[in-house]
């Protein structure tokens, strides 16, 4: 159910944008989702069709841009790809790593159908 609630939140954002821009249907939605966002990509895609039924996103193509998580070592300032919140710097071995990207869940773009 968690993924369905995320889809419903995305639908709510799209519905508000549709009202603001006098749009009845979107043909494409592009999401930016980080690999450390806690979102299971397959589960989100599985929930997409039932979650968008009878909404402005019902016919929209779903495009997901996966954002690889990166961290910055707070000791040596090295930036590197990470796959968990608890990781070690490959340069100096420190565990003081700040996550700099990869937690995002954003609606990057909504494209309206031109009638």
C-alpha cells in the first residue's frame, strides 16, 4: 500500500498543476527518484496503473530517471557513488560520509497533451 500512496501523492500534484494550467490530460510524466529514496522501482511501476486510473495521469507515459546516490567524505572531501547510508570512503576509509544526492523523489516534468 505504501507505493500506492506515493502514486496518489504524485497524482495529487499533477491534478493541482492541471487546474493551474487548464490542462485536462497529461501525456507524459517524468520523475527523478534517488537510489536511496526508499522507493522500490518495480513496486512503484506496478502501482502506477491502478493509482492513476480516472486521473489526469491515466494515459500518461511514466518515465523514471534513477539518480545514483553519491556521498562526500567529510574527512578527505572525496565524492563517490554509494549504495547505502552507512558506507566507507574508498579514499581514506572514514565512515563520516554525507549523502549529497540520491534521496530525491521529484516530479521533474509534466507534459500536457495538445488538443
